C-alpha cells in the first residue's frame, strides 16, 4: 500500500492536505514538529478528528540554532519560514525509509504568503530539503508541475486542488465538503509570527544571542519585558499565574526584586552574558517594582532584592518609576 508522511501542524491547510491523500486510499502518517516556538497541541487534536496516526518530533535545539541566523532571512516578524519548512521536510524525508513511506506532503498553498509561499520560495524549500522529488503539495498541486508521484500513478492528480492566494474561502468550502467541522483559526500556532513576541526575541538576539537557550525563549512569554540598558533586561510579572511561571524559569544569576512591605509585582534583572549589572540598572529595577506595588503613590518605597541562592536580601528605598520612563524601555 502506498504511504505518505504529512507535515502536520493541525492548522486547516495541513488537515486538508492529509485528508485529500487519505481519501485516495493512501496511508498517511502525520509528522508534527515541536520547538521552543510551537508545540503539538493543535496537531494532536486535529489528528484525532481525521483518524491520522501522529508522530511528534522535538527538534528544539536545531530549530533554535537556525532561527538565530536563517539562510533566507525572516518574514514580517521573526519567522524564518523558508528555512523552517526546508528543515521540517528534511527531517521528515529522513524518516521515509524508517517508516517505509513513499513521499511527503505539506499543506502549503501557492501565494498564500507573499514571501515564503510564492513559486520561487516553494522551489527553494523543495531543493534545500534534500528530498526534492518526494514532495507533494495537494492543495495547490494543479498550479505546479506534476510530481513524480503523480506521473508514476501513486497519486491521482485529478483529485488534487489548484488553490492559490490569501483567501480562505476555498479551504473552508473544502473542509465542509470533507466533513471537517472544527479547526484552529489561521492566526496563532507559531510564536515567531506574533509581533510582540518577535520584538522580544529580536531584542534577546541583539543583546545575548550566543547564550540564548530554550528556557530563555519560554521567559519571553511571561510578564512585561523592559530593555533598561544594553547589558540588562528586566522581566516584571503582572499576576499570580505569571509569578508561578517565572519560578520555573529562574537562573541562579538572576537578581530577584520584590517590595518589602506591601503586595506588588516580582521582577528579575537579567544581565547579558553573565555580566555584573550596574548600580544604575539595579536602582531602576527597584523603581519599576515600586511602580507596580500597592505603594506606588508614595514618594519612597522599600524594595528588597537578591540572587536566588543568596542567604539574605539587600534593601533600598526608591521612588516609583514614572509611566513615561517605563514606556521608553518597554518591549
């Protein structure tokens, strides 16, 4: 029996692509990738809906390394889509022999994204994957030259689609026809496409790229982030849930700030490359914590700070930072 491996994010396009091949009596196995920037939750949910066996591949370390210097650059935000798709196809291609599969499929749609899904970009992805002759794009196949799989009769080209452009109407109509009733919205999934997250990641890579690890990427999703100097960043929690998340992301070199006499925000001061923060950075961090405390209207607030393993706190009395001061450094 013919078998295909489908790059499967759980988004509508990847679901439809897999389903179009399934209904040709071809066995399809979904391959979902997980990294510091996206997970497998949607894929697992949607795979269950269409009875698709799913394999989750964690390529966090290699993917993170690629995002620091993508060969083909970034999209609108910090999304290196061309390099990312090529990497996924290379991984999946190397699984063809192991799983005794014949070819790969993706949910890419011609011209849906102007930079990463035009005909030239699709060609680059295909070539750099290392499996150029094994890739089929069922949703836009009729807009592309026939693949070897179609020429060999493994796939019926007449049952594939010729979707092109940004409109989601053809996909929504096809989903209804195929009985797919629930699916994620087009937005979301990959954090690299989200403007605020991308701004924070760009800042991290600018000031401390070499030391950026998966745990640092997780921290980008928590709290308010402020670039207070070239060598220092402050992360300030907004609520109890963020405080709990922060506890699992602390490093021994972070300096932790809290108000000493009232409820307020917890913040951590992070120095690039393990540098020792300046007294100016420490003073400003304290003033921000004071601003987000119950005593923010006072002229002076007592703030305590220390590294996680320090035996005792240090204390300072600071004036709460002004809103304009914070806006100037907020990421």
